[in-house]
């Protein structure tokens, strides 16, 4: 039997979204006769190690991005860190060249890790952000991002090209200078008919310190909710921890199978408006309420877009009240957009040598 070609899959460690949406890609690679090799850092790497204990997992250098406590300073803090990020990207790229040789890698799939590519082998960039929204500096941040994307053979956007779509102006640009393929929304979850067990599922994700700040806010507000709640904190730890307080069952984290079950057993969902979460909700056909991460233009844009089209209501973190959840029933909720992209065709890029 011919040796299976090794494909490096490397998601950015920014919350859990990039790692979780790589799960269906990793599974598809295995199903099509490739051997995925995982590379990331921090909680993203920890999560994928849990999901795929038998695969080789490599640690990449952290971008060491620090996030502002105050959403108003989010952009300023990120922009001041651009020089450090560029250094980290260069360091990462140098390391990737070594890994390609050492582990005999035949192809690369990078989810928003800007330094994970090689001129010697086919390299793919996965992103839903062809435009990077940063308010009045959007043109600048988008140009920088597109400059990096051009280094790859292809850019895969996890959305549909036509309208209606999930990413709006984030994932759709006029006349790009690089090869874009719309691969349809990616989700590791599946819709299953299950008896309703919870009235509300609250699920946290995203970078610190905002994750903790939202956890504290919701723990107080949801005490006054009339109904059963399952609350997933999104903290990846070695052991699963479950605690019950009044009407709320708390989990520190859940693996994919448990999370899929919890989503299917819950009537409504309260969460961030991160793109991966939106893809999951669409796949499951769920009604939801969003609290975008303060200062993250992308999440604010997505929440605003989905509210405007009558799909999902949202509130700002500082002003959220438990009564806001009553608005969910007035909105349509998200629907599965379907997807006709075939993995076999996408992976054809790695077949040719």
C-alpha cells in the first residue's frame, strides 16, 4: 500500500473557533486517504489533541496577542502589536520549513495562521475574512491580510458564494488577486432529533479576558431565568467538570459528541457572534441570541447583519439583561444553507506533484 500523504493542518489559537472548524477538514482528509498532522498552540492545540489523540500534534510558536479589557481599546492594542505579530509570523514560517522537511509534509492547510505556508508544496489558507473590519482602518488591515493570502496557492472561504450567505462583506470581495474557492459553511456538528432537555444553552468562547468577563456577567443574569440552562464555559482542561447551581448545569468544556448532544437537546442558544458559532447554529437550524465580543468589529458586524435580516437578535455585553432573551422568539433563527463543494475536488490540489 502506498504511504499516505501527510497534510499539515494549522489553526490560529484565537478562542476555539478556528480549531473546531478544522475538525471536519481533518476528518475529511482521513476519509480521503491522507494523514493529517496537527499544528497550533495553546487551547487550540489542546482541543485538537483531545479530538484526535492518535494524530501527530506539533506545537507552533504563540503569536502572544494580548487583548484589551476595555473593548474601546481593542483595536489600538491590536495595532500596537502588529510589529510583534509580524516577527512571530516570520518565526513561525521558519519553523514550518523545518517541519515540512522533518515530517515529510506534502501539503498545508492553514486556518488564519499567516506564517504557515511553503513555496515547495501546495499551501491553502482558510478564512472567512477576505476583508478584516477595523472601523476607519478597514482598508489598511484588509490590504495587509490580502497581501499574506496571496502567498498561498488557494484561499478557501467556509461560506457560499451566492446570497443569502453567512459572512457578508467579510467573505466576499470584488475581483480578488488570488484564487478563492467557496467551500460552504464548515461545522463539526450534526442536527439530530432529540427530546428537549434544556430551555437555553449558554456557550462561551473567544479570547481572554473577555471570556471571563462574560462568564461573570451571565452567571449573575441567568440566575433570574425561568427555565433549565446548560452553561458551557469554554475552558479546556484535562478533566471535564460539572457543577449544578439552581436551574443551571455548568460544564468547563465538552468534546464534540457531548456538545452536539447538548445543542440538539436545547431549545435556544446564547453565545458570541463568532463566525464558527454562526456556522454551527446554521447547520443545526437553531434560534439564538448573540453578545458580540466588545471591540471585535467582525463579531459586531455579523451580529448586526443577522439582526437586520430578521434572523438573530443581539445585545452589547455591558447592557445585556436576562429579559432580552424574550426577543429570540420574534426572529427566524439560522438555517442550513447547504453545500455542494466536494472534498475530493478540493483535495485534488494535494494529489498533483
